[in-house]
């Protein structure tokens, strides 16, 4: 049975880690915007995680994950040189970036792990990239240098002003638009509430806005129905129809209500896993 080697592991902040996985077949085909499904071990649940980067020559795929639930806690207990059981992909529809000349890419929190490969792809295609990233404080900032490499304009916003400017990503976007910047498209990836307000702002200015609905994916194949959402009055599934959608057509309020339903379950599952891992250490 194939096992997938963890080539490198790095802690990006107290709750976010990066892993480089040896997976040549996935690396060969992966595109920005797509995701993989992994299982830590044969008994583990399947979780979808975005392809944050890939190296076709080295045959590696980079994933960045937040330690929020049972499986990400178990994944984070693994070290470089160890293996995970399954790593399947690439899945989902790649982000459409062709023909875009000037784009604002907006990332919120761990959503920056999804925003970065899109910014990188646009930059490689010769587009002008304005990246705006938002975090609660300086200790949570990730991928700053990576974004700087691929952005013509780069702004960091923090809730408390401890890094970059104080305020929200929408404040920075509004300032750029009011300052005369004209974008072919805005691409936003982050917490649902952030994407909702980015779309509210861009709708006022009539700027097409694409959002990535990765945060609501569970099963990753369209079978569980947990990632269904309403887009332009029609039911869609983030994992098979997306994860990218026209943000002005997404019913964010419905999606946020549904996402809240899983929080208590995840919390209990996470606590059980913490107890289990702690017992193994004792």
C-alpha cells in the first residue's frame, strides 16, 4: 500500500502548520484553487485541504492547515520523515485566472494559504497583483514574504494594528479603489463573514468578485451534502461545482448558519483527540 512521506514540516504560527508531502502524481497535475483529500491513518476520517503550493520537479505538494478539529490535531502530531496513509487529488475546479490583467487578491487568516497560490499564478501570468491580507494580530501572520514576492502592492491589516495597518481588509480595498485603482476582478478567500463584507463592498463598485468556499467543505466528493450552498438561487456543492463562485450570487447568511451547526461537534471531537494524544505521550 502506498504511503505518503512528509518531507518537511514547519509551524507558521501557534495554530497553523505547513507540510510538504511527497506525492509525484498529484504534483504533476495540481493547479491553484484545487484541493486534496487526506487520511492521517487507515482509521482516520477523510479531510479536504487546499493545495497551497507544488513542485512538479521535486514531486511535492505543500498543504497548510489550521489545527481546529480532531484530524488536524492528529495530523499535526506527525513529524517530518513520517508518513500519512492517503493523499488523493488534485480535486475541484482550478481557479480561472486567464485574461486577467489587474487583480486584488484578498486573504483572511488561514485563508491566505489558498489566496497565495492564486496570487502566485496571476503574477506568473504577468498580471498586476494587489494582495491584501488580514489577521487578528502580528503573532498570527503567515506567508508575508511569499506574498511580497508575487505582489505589486501588498497590504497587511491587523485588528489591533500590531502589524501593518489597523483595520479590516475591506478598509484597505476601499482605500485602493477610492484612490483610483481599477480591478478586472477581486478574489477573496477567508472566513465567511470576511468574504460576505468584501462582496458587499465590491457590489457597490460593480467589480466582479470570486470567492473560494473551501472553508465549508467536509467530505470533498459531493456525497455528504455538507458543503451545499445557494448561488444565484440554485443549490451548488463547493467541492464539485467549486470551490470558486461568483461572490455576488452566494447566499452567505444561509451558509454561515449551516457552518455554525458543526462547531459544537468539532469541539467535542477535538477534545477527545487531545485527550487521546496526551495519553499516548504519558
